[in-house]
């Protein structure tokens, strides 16, 4: 895994944002496009969205490390690590996409790919074993990011993630390994301590579901 390289790429994008404010201008435009099912609680909506976007990007390398630990604890490294390498590649060698995003805004696209990959991986894990590998809900953060990336591009990125997961999942056999069965029997899949310090990214930025 090349998490240190990923962190360096993200740092360079943050320096670029300090000079250009490209992400900030993008977010100003998208404040009015957020759907009614989302609400921003803080007085300064732009600052809330900036905080969310920056944390959403910053969390990817830390999330990779945490997911690596969880996979090792569960004994399913052979199943999870290929997905982690793909998430890294989204940043190190990003796919060609028809958009004009640069700097941190491009990082948002790539972070969305990575977070959606994590979400799909977790959903498949739940459907297979009946409990989450990542025991917190990523839906809110990914819905907000979907809106900030833009509907058309975000849908294309969703399709890339689903294609990747569907292509890789049929060949996995890690859930049948003795290590995984032992993990399920002795520890009942308890990876919660790995994740207990992680907040919900949306709510931490003052964004939540609107009451209906």
C-alpha cells in the first residue's frame, strides 16, 4: 500500500487550493443545488461545505489504514486489500474522466470513488456475514459528496465502482478461510474499537438529514 504517496498528493492539492480557491468557487455554486432532504445547521453554509469537503478528502488515507487493520483482524486481507489498492490508484493514477475539475475539486472526485468503494465493500460484507466490517453509516457523507461532485459525474463514478466490485467479488474465497471462520467464532466480528474515534463526516461539518 502507498498511503504516504496518497497523503503527499492530497497535501499538494491543498496547497493548490490556497492559491486558487477553485474548490471554494465550486462550492459557492453548489450551495443552492443541495436537495431539500439535506440541511446545513451552521450559520456559514460555505464554511460547512468547505470543512466537509476537506475532511472527506483527508479521511481517505486514514480510512485505508483503518480498513487495513479491520481486514487483518478479520483475517480477510486477500479479499479486502485488492480493493484498497484500487482506492489508492484512484488518487495516484486517476481514471480519465470528462470534467474540468482540478486541484482539490479533482480530489473530491477521487475521494468520492474511494468512499463509494468502501461503502460497496462494506455492504457486500454485511450481506455475506450479517454484520458490518465498517460499523458506521457512510450514506450521509456520500450523498453530500454526490451533490458536490455533480449528478452526472457522480453517477458515472458510481457506475465505475459497481463495475469494479461486481467484477472482483465473484472470485473471492476469503470468507471460507479458516482464519475468517475463527474470527467470526471467537470475536464475533468485533472490529468496532478500530472505528470508535471516527465521526460521521456530514454531521461533524454541520450537515444532516432534514426532518420530514
